[in-house]
C-alpha cells in the first residue's frame, strides 16, 4: 500500500470545517443507529441487563454486532468467557478493516490512532476511506463522524432500555433497510473498475453461502476474507491495466 | 440501579476483546512490511466487507430488501446525496411490503 497513498493532500479544510463535514456525513446514519439503538436497548433489558449496564456496554464496547450477540448469550450469572470470545469472533472483520485503514491514518500520531481505532465502527471506517479517496481526510473529520455516531448509540440504547420497545417493528416502516442503503452508497463510491468484479463477487457468494449454512455472524468476515484471497490470487507483479491506481477520487 | 459483578466483568471483557480486534490490523500493517500481493488483497477488503455485510439481505431475503437496495443503487449512481438514497430505500421497502 506504500506506493499509492493519495491521501493527506494539500488544501486541507480547516479543523472546524472537517468536524462539521464528519458530523454531517454521520447525520443520515444516525437515523438508522437510533432505530437499532432503541431496539437493542429494549431487548437488553428483557435479557436481564439494567439500564446502567446498558450504558456501560454501549460506552465501552460500541459495537452493535457484538452487543446483539452478547444479549443472546446473556444469562445469570453471566458467562464471561463465552461472551468475550463471541465478541472476539464477531469483531474479526475489524482486523481486516484496521489493516485497510492504516494508510488513511498515516498522518496521525500512533498514540492518537490507537485512540481513534476504538471508535472504528463499520460506517465510520467506510466513510473515512471514502473521504481519504477524495484527498480530504483529517482527524477532525473522524472526530466529528465518530463523535456523533458514539453519542447517538449511547443515548438511544439507554433510551431503549429506559422506555422499552419504542419501535416495535422497524421493518413495517422500512427502517430496517437504512444500513443496507448506506452500505450500497458507500460501495458505489469504492468502485474503481473491472478489477473489483472478481473479489466482490467472491465476497457476495461466500457471504451468502456462509449466512445460509453457518450460524452466527461469520459471513461478514468470511466474505471479506474471500475478497482478500481472490484479489491476492489475481495479483500479478506487472498489472496490465493500471486504471484506478490514483483515480479513486470521484 | 444495580450492577452485577459478573455483568461488569463481561462488559469489560467484551470491550477489551472488541478493542483488540479494532487495533490488530493497524498494528500488524505497521509492524510488518507488506508484499505487493498482500497490499493488492488488502485494497479489495473495503469493498468485500461492505458487500459481505449486505449480500445476504439483498440477494437472499426477499423482494423488499432487494428493491430497497436497487433504489439505493440507482440514487448512488446518479450521485445524489446519501439521505435521498436512504429515504428512497425505506420507501421502496415499505411500499413493496404493503403490496406483496
């Protein structure tokens, strides 16, 4: 990845503009976060968590996937090892995400980067990559983006815990497809040309098969790994088509 | 409000496990020099992960989910704002569910 780092360009927006841009990009996602947050908070209380425990978990874990899995495994007393191991497995996709976001964070001190990575949820990661592709990424953009996502996850999960089922059936209003829509838009932004076809197709096939036949959330990691493996297999030292090398700004 | 000790331990362990997964990839890439092949693979990861996140819902759940994704795809290709894509998707899903 060292040879093509089109990030950290000149004419960076000011810190304030970056914060606002980050928060602005988080805003459409907040609607989805709010729905899932209230639903999760209500389910967590039904599973036996107190509202204070809900707040602690949202604040310290900050992962919808890990938290949904945890309340399915919740018991009294809580099986600490089982739940921690489940979090580790659910989080495996983060390993791939963290590796791919490293070039974006290169202009940032490692100490700050390790703090920033605590907040690396799927949406923040994908939107940061897109911003970097446009040559406009800065740490203040990340702070605005993650700050709003974090606050909305924390407040809406606690609200769900305190108020119970605010939204009984998100599907009825089409709310459940919010994240699908967000990810589709981000995928279109990531498209760089024909060389993406094979890894993306491999990921889709692997994820669908895994989702169908393997219990749990393995499909996300498996799809990502299938895309990684396919791109590695197809790599040749001298690629014929160099399209997309530095043209990922849209 | 109560906090159960085993619950507190579980929450702390979850937080630690999740944080480790979030920093592991960054740490590995900084620690080791990557070959061209591995770099090429990693460049495919963002798209592959996002595809994997939605593929089961889009291709193997139902007409409403597929329609919602198609609506978002259309809006995204027109380069309209994300909020428009979200609204169009939700409307498509709710509309299809009301009819089917």
